[in-house]
C-alpha cells in the first residue's frame, strides 16, 4: 500500500513540476515573446494563461504601458538668428510591435530611448535653425511639438514603438543672452512708458484747456443773465418808485430827504459845509410842509 502511495505522490509532484515548466501567464500590461532554442516561435499580445515546451522554450516579457523619456539636462540649439536656446523636453512612447522592438533594439529600453532621443534632437536642430527665438518660445511652439511628434513617430515605427507626445517643457535663453534681452526689453518698456506719459500729458492739457474755455463761457453766460435780471429788477424798482411818486410827490420828496440826511450825518464826526438857505435844509426849516 505504501509503495503505491509513494508512487502516486511522486507522480503528482512530477505533474506539478511539468505544469509549472509548461505554463506561463501574460499580464494585461505586457506582451510576451516565446523563444525556442534562442529563436522567436510565438508572440503573445493578449493577457491569459499559455503553454510552452519545458526546457526548450523560454519566455521574455515586455512592458506595453506608456513610458517617459525625459532629458536629464537641457539641450542647446541654435535659431535662425544664430542665437543659442536651451530646450528641456520629454517624450511619451510605448511598444506596439514587440517582435520588431526585439529585433531592432534587442528589447533594451535604454537603446530604444537613445534612438528616440537622437531622432528628436536631430529634428529639433532642423526646426530651430529655420525659426527665430520668438517663434520657438511662443509663436510656433505648438507647431514645433506636433512636427516633432510626427517625425519621431515615423522613425519610431522602424523599431516597433509609437511616439504619443513630444512636449517642450522649457525654452530658455542662456544666462549671458538673457541679460542682454532683458535690458533691451526694459529699455523698450521705458520708451513705451515715456510715450504714454507724453500722450497723457498732452491729453490732460487739452482737457484742461477745454474745461477752462467752458468755464469762461459759463461765467460769461451767468454774468449776462445776472445783468439781465438786475436790469429787469432795476426797471421794476424804478416803475414802483415812479408810481409811488405819482401818488404823493411831496411825501416822496420828504422821504428821500430823510434818506439823504441819514446818509450824510451817519457819524458824529461828519461835517457838511452848506449855505443855510440851501434846498437841502428845506424840511428842517419848515417841517410843516410834510403835511401838505
């Protein structure tokens, strides 16, 4: 009984070992190449459980997720103006043809990244050499990135990868160039500021002159209106005086004489030198005349 149990146990262990050597799993994030004696015999691009020939076959896995190529240091390029610019960029890429990828670069991610970097670097030198600093910094930056993606993707297809995106993170001038550019920008801003101040001063003088003119016109109009109203008032007062005089000329003459006495003898120190028989004293000499 025991020999049979031992034989069964050995058989089960052998089956487990053979199954372990014959089965392999491909993850959804991977592609796999099956090699037999060093030659490619099959490509697995879908996730699942697969069989292989034990000992003769071996499997190599490749990551098909999106990978990033990021430059360690900014690269120096020359524009059409013969000015240096420093460019920092990154590339998004992934494996789409695992067989071609293995044949071209031996499945080495570093070699593939180097090939992409060389392609993009060469294309950027051509594009920057045909454009000005303004174009590469802001004017045609999006266009340059699209062209780089298309050119890099075309070359990347030869090694079985796809370039999804090329992004220029930063485009700067070297320090020595930046200082001169900033000084020129500062001078230009000052020129514009002075021009705006001069224009503003001229406009302010124009507004002030117009305001002064309107003020004079308003004052003249107000004076004219005041004189007209005053004239109308004087005319009405004269008419009232005339009607009052017509009603009692003697009383009116007496009243006006009193007004003259009050105005002439307002202060104690006032002195008048007149002939006693002067008409000025007629109501003082004969007050009874007021009764007439």
